[in-house]
């Protein structure tokens, strides 16, 4: 990158064009990522909505793929829609018994729920285990500087996208919105690999991932500002001004494409726009705060129950080994419970759009389940008791089923189920207060502010506030969630009630369960993520928490055989490089992945594959393939290139290379007599390593890990001699223990956290 800039300053027109292209690469990458994310999001929404309606019937009058709403356009609410065929009409056209028709539709609904969920889980299990879950804990960990193989690969992207369609359409209590962040980050990783500026620079690639996360939320909710704030608040460990600006650009482009494609078929960008323009009164802040308390308590309860469920799955060997059967059972039970209750049978997005608005703003052309829900929410006061009970049961069942569902091994998000259960609770509270007002009138001091107003209490406002409180209690998001709710509904006048509910929800939730859902999942999986909120209560020094006597490589003292043996014995992600093993003065760091890559031309392929398989079964390491937020590939002349990694060998002696041939990690000759035949691996050395003194306080070390996104840090004496290494896992281990653990002082304890991959992949 610096070479291109220097060449542009010195050279002519061609050099300037190269410099301009180099400067524009970032914007080109972000534009492509945003468009690809928008295309994928539109595809997921359109196909999943069609499959949701397909479980109840299909349009035989205007085309098989036409939605129920478009199929029945122009049909009045009091007339049957003959163009739409329910399944009992198709398969049993001559049956007139209503009970038999209901049972047949019920059976077909449950079967399709189970089949769609099973297909989603099967795809994930067979082809891309990393596609399971929402992916947000892993994204946070990756943006914190830790590498995860294949988590952002093209294959994971493909399976995640199709798996999300099947999961959401199966009527399981999952959403696609949180998982869209994973999809967007996959696009960010895949696209950036085609641009040299980002392919070999991990720090710059993390900037793209942060911007992609913003685009994912923007596409999921139609909320570009909320997406940028979400990336800042919820996933990114390091978010400078340049990253914010690029995230804003990426979110805007993705949102513009969403507006152009119009997957919601409304012509609007706002997904749940409220048309009634409701008002709120000062005394209503009390029930809004009460909803915040309920959201915080239920959110903390949800976290505790979900964690207990995950631990049960991990302990239960039979359940652990029959994940597909578990998905099949959960989907079948969900279908059995959902069909009788119209609030559960309907799609979550359709239900939210009705819960958020008031009866006066409902469309007159509602059809099917939407019409049933609309009529139920607008019944007279005498008939309200049955609908209130149905609404409360729907909210409770959604939260309970989501507790069980969020953790099974298929693509799944949490946002929409949490919003839906919170909206049901909020609508219930608002409806009860409205009934109270109707019974006492404006004469009561509580409703004194309602005089001379047509509408006093708006249940839709309570639904919006309850939805925000529930999601805030589960995720502990505040600023970004407030903006997302504003952009999601277009209700700017409701920003104060939403903020109050979120504040109270977070206070209460933190008091009961300190960590939010995704933070809890990150720590439960053992991911080495250092959150910006983490603090050290007991200050120690670097020498107290470092791993002493790490495995090192020397600049001139290695051979191909010794390197092969080191890779075989130690499954570490990288190795410190010292001048000599006797003096131990730090010269850099060598990544395991690049060392494997360059050695592949000299060592038998079967041996290298065996070494790599052994490495994949382990999870220890000195902290990953690069440090200090960079991924250096080195520079220098080369006569051999393999996949972009360079190394040099004496042409005249190529055929003389064998396993005892010396390996030099420096292009300069050694300061002593040496063989004329050697292999030069200097190009794979990362010489920009971060180090500290043994007496450095751990709180200062923690600040460096947070700000620089480090995976490891060397501990050296004042003259540069390697004393030990502090990995991110060591830092987290020290934070959680709250004390100095002097038993972890040798290389045999390099892995403090053991990650269960099957359990981790369900997050």
C-alpha cells in the first residue's frame, strides 16, 4: 500500500491511476458488499414470506408464487377470496365437514413446519456447521481480532442464506434480522479477498466487516442509522471515525437498494410504519417504565433459561448426537401449538405491523389471518377478555418457545421473536389501560390530560414500547435499539417513551443478569473476546499472567525437518521468532498458516495434511496468525509464489533441498559460516510485534488489547529478551478469575478456554 502511494508521487499518469484505484478500493468494496447484502436480504424476505403463506394455501387465480394479499386484491372483506385456495380445498375438494377441513389444514401446517426446519438443519449439519445460530457472538470475536476458519466463507454464506429462508418460513420462533449481520459480514470477507489492499491486511478487512455489519442491520430493518450505531455499540471493538463514515456509506447504499427492490411490497422503506400518529401523556411514563421493568426481568429470565437449556444439551450426550431429531421435535411442537392461535400462526412481521398500529389505521383490504388478527384487536369491550387472554398466551408461548428454539443447530436470529413477544405484552398492558379509561372516563385524575381529545390511550404505542423493552432486556442494547425502533416504525414522537423503557430495562436486567444474551453466549462458548466494558478489579503485572517459556523459532537455527516437527508437536497459531534460542531477543512473529503454506512445496503433501488435521483438532495457541491488528505478508524479491505467499530459494541448488536444509527467517546472511544452500522464509515474518515490560500493569495491557485488537503481546526485558507471551485468552482468564493464577505459568496450559465447536456453532 505504501509502495503504491510512493510510486504515485514519483511516477506519471499510469502510476497516478494506480494510486487513485488504490485509494478507491475501499469504497468499491463497500459498494459491492452493500449491493450483495441488499440482494441477499431481498431474496431471503421474499422467499420466506411466500413459504410462510404456502403452509396455509396458494394462489390459484393469479399464479402459484403470488402472495395472499396480492391474490385477493379487490375482494371486499365480507366476501370469500376464491382465488386463494387453502389446502383442504385442493386435496379434499368434496369434503364439507368444517372439523375435517380444520384438521386437514392443521396436519398439513405441522408437517410443513417440521419439513422446512429439518431441511434447514440438515443443510447446516452436512455442509456448513458455522451457518448455525445468529453468528453475532462470533462476529464480535472476529472483530476483536480473533480468527475463525471458514466462518465467513462463501460456502457458509450460501448455506446461511438458504437455511435462513427455511428456518424463518418453518414458523419456528426465530428471526432473520440478527443473522443478516452474519450474512453481510460473509459478503464483506468474500468480496474483500479479491482486492489486494484488503486481502493481506487484516486490520483493513476488519473495517470492511464493521461496515458490513451496519449494512446487515440496515437491510434487515430498513434502518441505516440504527445499523451504524448497532455496529458501534454491539459488535465492533474498535470503531474510529473513518470506520463510522464507511459504515454509514455502506448502510446507505444497502438501504437504497432495499428501497429500489421493495421486498415488502409496500412502496415504503419503513417496515412497520404507524399511520395513526399516536400521542402520549406524561402520566403514561409510569406504565412505560413498568414495561421497562417487565422487559428487564423477562429478558434476564430468558437469558438464564436459555443458558440452562444450552448446558443441558451439552451434558445430554444423546441429545447432543441427535441434533436433527431435536430440530424435528421442536418444529413439530411449535406447529402444534401455533396453528390454533392466530397470533402464533401468522408471520411475525405481519403480526408486528398490526400490533404496532391502532384500529383506526388498519387497512380495509386485510385478508386471511391478517383480517382475523385485525378484527380480534378491535373487538368491543364486552368481547375483549377472550382476545386479551389469547394475546397474553401468544406472548408467553413465543418467549418460551424462543428459549428452547434459540440454540438448536440451524440459522436463527433473536430480534423478531423478542420484539413480537414484547409487543404482545405491551399491547396487552395498553389494552387494559384503555379499558380502564373507557370505564371511568376523563373525569379520573389519571386521565385528566385526555380531555378534548378523540383518542386518549393508544395500545399500539404500548406495543412498540413493550417490544423495545423486551429486546433491550435480552440484548442490553440502548442507543442503537432506540434509533432502530424509530426507523422501524417512523414514530419519532415515541422516542422519549422508548428511551425511558430501554433505560429502565437495562438497569433492571443488569441487576439480575449482568451480561446480555450475546455477551453471555460469547463467554459460554469460550470465545476470546475482550469487551470494551470489561475491567480488572485486581491489578497485577505482566509477569504474573504471562505464559512463560513459549515455543519459539530462531532466525538461523531451523531446518525443514525441525519446522515440520514443531508444527506436528505444537498446534499453536503462531510462534515467536528470536535471534537465537540462547539469547532469545525478539525478532518477530511467524504465523502457522503462512508457515504451512510455504512449507507445502518442500514437504510431502500427505504429511502436511496430517499436520493440519492434527492442528484443526486442537484449540490452543499463542494467539492467532498476526498481532497488533496487522497481517503482514512481507516484501522482497521472489522466484517462487504460492497463493500469494513469497519465499526465496537458491535457483542453482533447487534440487539439493532436503529435510535437513537450513531455513533462514532473514534475507541477510547469518553472521557465521553457513551452507550455500538454504531456504529463505523472511517474507512471512511479521516484524511489527507489540511488546511490554514484565512490570507493566495489567490494566494498561487490557487497554492495549481493547484499542489495538491484539491477539497476543510479547513480554520482553528492557534489552528485548523474550520473557513470555500474553494471549487474549490469558487476559480474559485473568479478568474472570479476578486474581493472579500462578499455576498457569508454562506452555502446557496455553489454552485456558476449550471451545466446544458444536455448541459454539449454535450461537
